[in-house]
C-alpha cells in the first residue's frame, strides 16, 4: 500500500464502538439528520429496519427524519414501511415534472429533494440483521469532524448458505481492481460499493448521481476529486447480512460500475501496480498488498537477437 494511502487508512478508519451514542448526542447540536432507505420490493425486511431506526430516534434524538423512497415496489414495501413509522415517498412523486429513470442512483438522487436534513444517512432496505450501530457508527466521524464530508461503512459479508465470507463479489472482481489501478489513493477504502454511508447535504447536492448501481462509485470518486481523500472516512460495522443476486445480475452491476468509473477517469494507463485487499485478523481489518505484474514484453520481432535468428534461418533455407 502506498505510504499516503496507508496514512489515510490509519487516520480515517474507525469502528462503530468508537462512537458512543452519548458523545454523538452532544456533538449533534442543531444539525439535522435523516435516514433514507431506497427500497424496491423489500417487504420482508424494510419494516424491521424502520422499527429499529424509529426506536433509536426515540431513545437518542439523533435522527430527525426517516424516509423510505419506494422505487416502484409491487409488494407491500410501502405499507410495511409506513406502518413501522417511516415517512414513505414514491420515486415518481418526487420532482414529478421530471420523468423517472430506473435504478438505485435515481432513487438516491431524488431523495435529496424529499428531505431537508443537513446530513443524510443511506441504509439499504434489504438488510437481514440491521442494528442501530449501523447508523450511529456512520454518524460518528461526520458529527465529530467538520472536514469529513462522506463516511463509508465496511463490514464482513457472509455469502448466505455458502460461506461466512465471500460476499461483495463485484467489489473484489471489478471495483477494487479498477480503483487500485486507476485511482490508487482509494486503495484503502475497504467497501467502496457499500450501500450504507453518510454524507453532508452540502456535498451531495453538488454531485452528479450516476445511474443504477454505479451511484456509490460515483459519489466516492467525485468526493475525492473535489475535496481530497481526507474528506472521506470509513467505519467498521462488523457484519452485514442481506440477499444475494445471481451471477448475471452481478455482471450487469459490474458493467454499470465500469461505465461510471471510466466516465470519470477517462482514457489512460493504470497508475497503480498493486492490489490492496483486506483480511480480518483477531477482529481487526488489516490491508494486504499484492504486487500486480504489469510490465509487458515487447513484440518478439523487435529483439535484435530474434531478428538475427530469423535472418540466419532465412539464409540457410
């Protein structure tokens, strides 16, 4: 890992337990906080998540608004979210004079128009084991340091029914290798595609929002390009349980992320020749750096020795 990246990782990485609720309440002051859940056909999970956020809000006064933005569910997602205590807004009813586009990026973009909070915490609506520290952990750095603009979550992601680890396949096979190669200053971000993150309105309202599943990649890159890597912090939330998509769906997700990244970095050769991955050792996430071979051999015909051999062979024949 590059020295500057390792330094950022040390300075800007924390765990949810580093941010006790009592301290956050003191730091919040008059800052308003909204928790936003983008949702599409999540009737089995959204109600429980909202109930726990409502309970957290009642116990701590850390949360001023809880919004579920429904992007066209055909099940009872909206009803269950409302019954649990959320304010439900339909994607198409937000900025109604602008026709909606499909995908997650559209929902998150419109959500900025659906709440006026100073800080927005995004939480995916398909979590199967949501716990309150998912919110308080993300609020810790952004309420404590005015220079922090964006806080990304990271966690272990079990592959349901298969392995205690192994989730985040698009991260490991697409996002991480590309970011390490073209934006090596982001190599220390453990979960660049995490759907749980907190951002200041003053940041988010000035960023373009990429379509679909490219939205998290775009927000991360654009934040760093505009404000530098120290504007980003990350928090270890432990473990994240959620549903998994099939390989074809992951391929479509990867394609969107590639489009988002290449739109921002433009053409060019990779700058980084290492791959930083992460392992959990005795409860702590530790970066592991691998050298990636990159020096290509020139065409054989350019070697004088090869030319001489070919010339000699031609003469003999």
